[in-house]
């Protein structure tokens, strides 16, 4: 749901849908007829010989004994049906919110439903349940009996009616069986039941013509083998592959029953589909072999042990999110709506381990990327164009389905963000094409922003998680994806350490805007808590230390934050002491956004140091075995190696391509030399003119400015870089170290640098080691902060760091109107951008703001006045005399005090040294 209104969500007991109420009232007398309508395409080019097709819409006609209604047009069939049902309720004068739907109503509907399921007409229907009835008819004995569990699982209407009677049927399979048995007991003329044997059958035989017609629908007469997975309840026994030999004249549940040690299928229970709702992959297990139904229910409700000690099947219960006792069989077999033939599909051990991966958020993402051992759930969502794999919203929905939770509820609210007030808002003179943009930039037009709230409910309708991040987004879809990702990252962290204390859990939610309801949360995931699975196994470390080697020439093309990288990556299992490798996983082209933590950490760390064309071999400790076994076609072979040999993992990675961030590509395409290079040259020019000996670059990133300084003869003796990104600093260290050593060894005199240091820290924190430098730079950094942080940085740097000169540059928002006319932007524009009410966007998705010239001048002038600095304005890309000014605007602050001022503040060392170079000891 995506609207500004909070959805009505069930608490305790789910609200019945209009269609469910109609069924409750009218049963099979309600007839829905859905028609498909092809809408004409919008903005269609006139005069086309072949008409363009628009989206498909659906309209539903609901025929009841008394009335008939027609819905409007909807994109989904189910929405059209629900709308028709809602219209019918209005016409009949039934108000679901006030009318008391007594418990007797669903009981009556349940009785009617069972009567219909054993009717002559139903036997030849395409319903999956009729396939079981037809198969039972071909038995040599007991031709009319089927397990009651077949009705309770395969007929959604029966199951939903039982839920409306008692929500506990969600977690208690015997309870739903008891309700079906109770309803069937009211039909002695139609069906017979047995509480001891859990079967149900028709009282009188089907007429011969219906039997013959049903058997003719059965299709193939061949026997076949179905490969399934045997999951013992004892951890001492291994999970293994088994074959089910199904005869064309038999009933496949009888075959499964024999494998479980039962005489026939009547005491076979099975779960709902595992994975997709349309899947026929289910877990089959035995009902209690020594208790009649009433006794079994009493024991379940009392919480006493049902089987002998140790019979609880932890692995099967975790996989299905249902309580399972005794051994279980995982099989993909059953009757479907699509065909009267028995559907079957072979399962492998790899299938089983992949199903386990689907139980954790990062596992779902890994599978969507096809890189289980390499990919990791990204830590940030920037743009749809840069994201690869399943989107966060889809992953969250899949996670909820795998854990039997209700679908997540999304509530999006939008608000108008007024511009920040300044002392004055003079209209700037802008030439034709930029006029509209300038008005907007000066705050005349406000911008809509979106926030998304996510709520997750248990299958009983209890609220377990709610997330309402404080951050607003310019796109509705971005707010949804980012809110979903926050929930996923927190859940993933929890599932990797299920023993986390409640107080630590609560602390971890605060920064994310997440609130979890402790009792409901633990109840929803209680089956997970009983399973000590691989994602928090102490014997393995996903982020283990790695040895690495990088080969290949320096092409000069390297990753930067926000760029799209393409790598090839293969992962092999190395058997130590033997000259042997087993290939586990390979990807010729794996794309990801650099800086988003889309790769396992030790791979991303190495890629951060590579240039295009280079390759690296990375050796690490083993990942958890279940991850490894999910990648191979023959897990048994690999499991044997993992159990008996000393092994490690070897990654072979090649950096194939770097596609720079859209902002950088626009600047390169429209400016010569590129705008980034012009900014560096602008800073270098001021550094050389200043005759400075010490220089600090605030927000140095990967060190592009510091590296460029090494190509010029300057008076600098000490250069320092500070950044909050450790990965960027590692890359900067590699480049600077190589270049400084090369120049020193070759005896170059082009630079007088004697010392270079890189610090990891925030530029809004003061570190006394950087006090009083001759010159400081901060190029295209402040726009990545919130505006309040930009003001804080200005105050800290000019009152505490006190450089003699400070150069600050930031994008000129007024220039964006020209940049966004470029063909590069048009090619990669997000479809949602075309629907935005405002005509101009920020240059980079990570920019928290972009200032007009007036706003930037106000910021710099106020800071200069406050801290005894003078300031002058300039820029690069464009001209000050031609509207809309420079593409990148700059302010140069100069301290007006002499050198005999007092040092401000105490000695503080808040920054961490990442790398240090000294000419005397290289």
C-alpha cells in the first residue's frame, strides 16, 4: 500500500476481505467473471498502421442470487474482484466494520465447502484436490479415502474458513484437521471420517460415468522416479537424497507414507509450499502413530512431549516455519491447476541448501545475484539504475513469505520541504533557458519529499517490526526501497547472531528508526531460535582475513565511490597439501556499485586497490559449509572434502571495467578538461601562489588532489589528507606511496614533500595535529553533508583548525539546468524522474543539498565575518560574467589575524593514522 494514509491493519485477528465475506454469505452461489480490457497507449504517435498497445486492465462482474454488480477497471484481477465484492456489500447494506459476523457463519460455510468437495461435479474439476481424489480411485483397495490433511492444505477456502474460526490453526496442523472433522460429522449422508486414522471419504461411490471421466483425465500411464530429500530428526544422521518410485496406477502419498514407515497415506501430514506460493515443494511427515486425534490435540495444547525424546525435527521445522516431529521428506510433487497429470520435479542437496539461504535477507540477495560466495547485501540504496539484483522491497516481501509472516505494509507520506530562509532572496538575472531554473533555485518553488513507514506483522496479525526513518527522499520509490533496506540489514544482522541480548537489539535499532515488539518478535521467530545454523557459526568467518596478490599494469583507471564496476570472479575450494582445486562458483561479468558494500569485505578491499586490467588472487578461510554446498551440483563430494581435508577458498578477481558516476561523466562530456581536473588545477594554482609549506585536504577521498600535487614543483613539505571513508584512504595510500617512492628512488627533484599522512576521521571533529596549517582545501565535500553539518564544518575549521588559507568548492545549483540537457543524463534517467513536478535534480544521488550562488555567498560571508577571515569568490567551468555563472563555485578564505594568535582548545587526537610516509624513512 502506498499512500499518505495509514492502512487499516489487523491486530490479533485479520480483517476479512470483501470477497471472503461474500463467500461466507453466499458460498458457491457467488459467481465472478473477469474480463480483460486493452487500454490505448498514451501519447501514441498519430497515423500508425499498427496501433500501440497500452496496459491490460481488468473489470469484474459479480453475480449473486439477488443482485449483479460490475467493478471499475484495475491493473490486477484480484483488485477487480475485491472491488466487485465491496460494491455488492454496499448494495446489500452489509457493513463489515459494524455487522457482527458470528462464529456460526464460517462453520456453516465450512460444512458447505466439504459437501461440495465430495460432490460429483468436483471430481472432474481442475482443482488440485480433485487430482488426489482421482488418484485414490485407482488404488486396489480403499479407493475413496484421502488424508484429511489434503483438504486442509490444498484447498485455500477450507483453510481460510478454519482461520476465521480460530487463528491458532496457523501453527497447529491438528487443530485445522479437527475442525474439518467436526464439520464433516455434520454430513453423515455424504462423508465418513476416522479420528484414529485421519482419513475422510465419500459415503456413497461415485457414479460410474464420473469415475470413468475422472480416470481418463489422469493422463500418462508410466511409472517414474522422483528424487527427494530425506531429513532425519536426529542431527547425528545426515540429510540425504532418496528416490520415490511412483506408479501410474497408485497414489504418490502412499509411496511417501511407506518411506516414513506408515501403512498408507492417511497419517501423512504435509506443509504449505516452501518458497513461492505456486511451488509444489513441501515437507511430508508422519502424524502421531499412537494417539487418536483428540488425544493428540490435548497433548499439543498442554505443551507436553509428543514423541520420544529428541523426535522434534529442528531442521525441517526451521525450513518450513512449522512444527514438525519425526523424520521428514522434502519433495516437489503434487497436482496443480495447470494440468490433470501429476507434477513432479527432482530435488538435490543443492536445492535444500539454497532453500536455507532463502531464510536470511543476505541469502535471498546472494541467490538473486548468482554469487553466493562473493556478493553481500548492499549497505545502501542509491538509485535504481545502480542497483543490481532483487530490489530491497522484493527481498523483504520474499523474507516475510519464507517465515510465514504477513506481507509488509508500506505507508508513504509526502511533505513539502520549504527552502532554507536566507537574509535576502534577490532574483538573479538569468538568460532564457535558465530563467525558470533560477526561480526554483532561489526558493520560489518548494520540493516534495517522501518518507516511508514499514510495518511487519506476524501470521496472527501481531505487529513485530515497524520502521520509520527520519530521512526524506525526493522519490517515492527511493523512500520505500531505503526503508526496506534498513529493515533487511537489521534482520540480517540479527539472524547472523540469534543469541543477541534484547538490550543490544534495542540499541541497534535506534539509529535506523526501527522499533521491534520484543514478545511478538521472539514468538514470530521462535523456530529460528531453536536452530543454531550456519550464519552465526563461530567456526567460520565471512569476513576473515585474506592474503592477496595483485598483478597487471597500472592503467590509471580506478574505482571511485558511486562508480559502477564490472569484475570477473571465480571461487575455488583449495585442498591444502594437495595440488587440487574444485571450482565452486564463477561469474564472467559481475556488476556492482562501488562503495555500497555489495561484495564480501575482503574482495571489495582488494578491488579498491586495483586498476582496470589488473587481476588478483585472494586466499581466505572457509565460509560456512552451507554457503559452499549451495553453490555446487554435487554437494556430497564437496561435503566429504570439507569433512576430511584441510581446505581454504581462493578467489580469482579481474577488474574489467569502471563506469564513472553520472556526475563525473556529465562533467567530462561537457567540460574540457573535465570539471574535476579544473578544480584540482584551481587548488594547485592557489597552493603554488601561497608559498605554503603545510597543506591539509579536508575530505580527501581517494587522494586525487594530493596525487596531483606531486606532479608540480611547489613549496609544500608536508601534505595531509582526512576522510571518513577508510576504503578511499586505503586507495589514496597505495597511489601516494607508490608515486612518492618512485620519485624518491629516481632522484626526482620536482617535489619537496618530506612528509605525507592520511587520517581516518570526520572533518567536523577537531584534531589538534592539523592546527594552524598554511593552507586547507575542501573540494566538492560539503554538499555530501546535511546543511547543518556544513555550517558546523565551517565554524570548526575557521575557529579551531585555523588555516591561513581555506579553499572550499561546491556545485552551483543554478548550472544544473544546463547539465541536465546533456544526452548522457537522458539515456540513464530513471522513469520516475520524468514524473517529478520540479524540473531540476541534484547532480549526485548522495548530495544532501546544492546551493545557488546567493546561498553559497551567504554561507561563506557569514563564516568569514564571524571568524576574522576575508573571503573572495570564483569558480571553474563557465564564467562569472555569463549566466548562470560557474558550474563549480569556490570561496577562498584568508585569515586576517597575524601569526601571533593563541592556540584554541586542548590537545586532541581524534583521528586515526591510516598511512604515513617520510622521506627519511620511506
